[in-house]
């Protein structure tokens, strides 16, 4: 069902772009004073975007209020989004699925490192674990190649009854190994 929905959304976006481009060819040119430069090559509202890996498998999926293609291979900017990522070797939608929400995300063309910012919340269940990891921060980097999550700023980490607040998070989403700086106490590995 998701594949059909994604295909329909993709076809709708492409049809709208073709219609828009065709309509613009026949439109009267605006005066130089009337034009506001658009910083995007493409912009879409209420969309689902899927990034595929080199094997054609879905690397991650993003549902967003707005997605904009940045010029000069700058990648994609998404607003008010939810990101879904199924670690390699897991079934789509399994309990090991990682879900992140944020106000904005920068999604590179190569799909490697996703940058989430603004009220970031992430949740995932490492393989073999009973309790999910919950992260809350303002910025989070998700490396799809290494399956690692990084945050330089302040992070709240919750897992079961354990709660820590620190900086400098590094988490392996497949194994659940987490390193967090706790101020004067140094680093803790969880």
C-alpha cells in the first residue's frame, strides 16, 4: 500500500511540475520589479519522499509539510517532517524502525547523512533490546552508511528507567551502544 501511495504521490508531483512548466511558457513575462527570486528548483507541499540506496532498497522515508529541491545539487530541504529508517536487515515497519521528527531536515542527494534540526525527537529499538532509545535535542546527524547518530549539543537520553542529560552524543542504532558526555563526570557509555 505504501509503495502504491508513494508512486501516486510521485506521479502527481511530476504531473503538476509538467503542467506548471507548460503554463509558464505561455505566461506573460513579469517585470524585473515584480519578480521575487525563488531559492528552490522545485517545491512541493504535503509529500512523502523515499531515498533509495545503491541496491534500490528504501534507505529512509520522509513525510513533510514542505520539501524543496535546493539549487546546484544542494540536496533537499524538508519542513515539519517525520523521518522513518529501517536499519539494514530489518523488515520495513518492524519494531527496530527508527522514527525522528524535526522542524527541518537537510537531505543530501547521496542520501548519506541526514541533518535534523529544531525540536528533534528520535526513537528506535536496537536489535535484541527490550526498551527503545528516546533522544531529544535541537540538532541530530544521522549517518545512513555507518548507522550512527550524532549530536554535538545538549541531548536528553531515555531508555527504560534510565535518563541522562549530556552533550556529544554518538549512538550506533543497530547495537544500541551510546556514548554521551556528562560534563565534569566525563563520558558515559550506555
